[in-house]
C-alpha cells in the first residue's frame, strides 16, 4: 500500500502515531508541502488522531484553495487526501458576483424608470382633463416625448451593460494616458451639460492599460451624474492623484475625517461606468459622509508612470 500511495497521481499522504510522522507521500503532495505541513493541517491531524473521526480542513494559498480530508486507518495511521477546490471556489465567487450585479442592475433600472414613467402618467392625466387647452397639450406632449426618450436611453444602457458583462464588448489593449482621457471627459461634459468644474490634477497621472474610448465613456457618465446632482449654481470639484501604482480620481468633494459610507443604490449609467472601469482593473465607489449628502465618486485605476508598458 505504501508503494502504491507514493506513486499516486493525487496529493495523498500517510501519517503515523501520536508524533504524526509522515511515513509516505505522493509526489503531488510533496510538491504542495515540500517542508513541514502547515500549522492548520497539523492541528487537524492531531484532532483526528485523538478522536479517531474523519475531519477535513481548507487551506488557502496565494493561488489555490485546497481541501484536505483526513481519515483514520489501521495501525494508528491517518490517511490525508488533498482536493484542489480552486476552480469550484472561483466559480462560486463568480456566481455570487453575478447575483450581486443583477441585484444592482435591477435596482438601478427600477429607480431610473420610476421618474419618466411617473411623468408620462401625470401628463396623460392632464391631457385627459385639459385636452382643450393648447398650451397644456403642448407641454404634456413635450414632457411625454422627453420621458420616452429617457426610457429609450435607459434601455440602450441596459443592453450595453448586458453586453459588457457577457464579454461581447470588444476592448482595446493600448497604453491610455489617464490625464488626457480625464481632461477630454471633463471638457465633453462641460460642453454638453453646460456644467462648471473646479479641477485639481496632480500630474503625472500615469498610463492605464485598456481602451481609451471606453474609459472616456465611463468617466463621462460619472462626471455627468455628479454635475446633475450637484447643488444648483455650484461647480463640481474634480481632483486626481497617482498614489503608488494607482491613479485615484475624485469627482465631488472629498471630505476628511471618518470613513464615509458607501452608497449602494446606483443609477444605471453608474452601473455601466463601474463595469467598464472594472474591465480596466479599476473600481468605482459612491461615498458620502452623512445621510442625504451628495455623494462623491471615487475612481481607482491601476497605472504606471511610463508610457512604455
């Protein structure tokens, strides 16, 4: 049996006696544990030897998730069999992430559609009650058209999000100068939305790896949202710094002090922006320091100083 176990294709080992001496181990086991067994495994071996009951332990390494089943066998020995659960755990994590995304997307869709649908229903009632008034009729038709256009845009964003998540959207793999993409997004929003900004960039912001057009699209959506929800007549502050290997962009006013709370209810455009930023290895967070306060958007992107990446 010892000879057969030593040549087993799976990570497997036999430990003997209260000292838990390893009497045989397969080559895959020796590759996993070239020296002494990890402390968590030793503790579980000791428990199994003491209770003579089958137990298991999960070990997390930098790249793998390992589940080791330990069974008592004759001659005061323990048989330890290792199962690589890395792919299973990764699949579970991806499924959980997909569920969270669906929840965010559905929440955003219901939130964003509520406004235009309510507007259509309101003006539909006004049309019924005051159909003979030309001014009211014109205002109602304009409002209904605007609301329908908004819904059409929301549905287009929803389709685009589905394409991004499904991996259908093509993404270039170029060196992207973050400073110029950010400046272009600010200028585009200022022109289209007639918004005002105070800008505090600390170059160099470095280069990201990805698609300049898609990154521009994501930044525009975040900046447009911040401009729309800002108090009337105020300028939206935008600042950016390169901190170690990350470029951090704040859209809104970062408030010093305690850790702000994360805003979970995001509109559909921000969900799309977050997915596009994630494709570039980054993150998008909406943070606020008090309930009801206008949130600050924090974008973090992995970056390098040189364009030669």
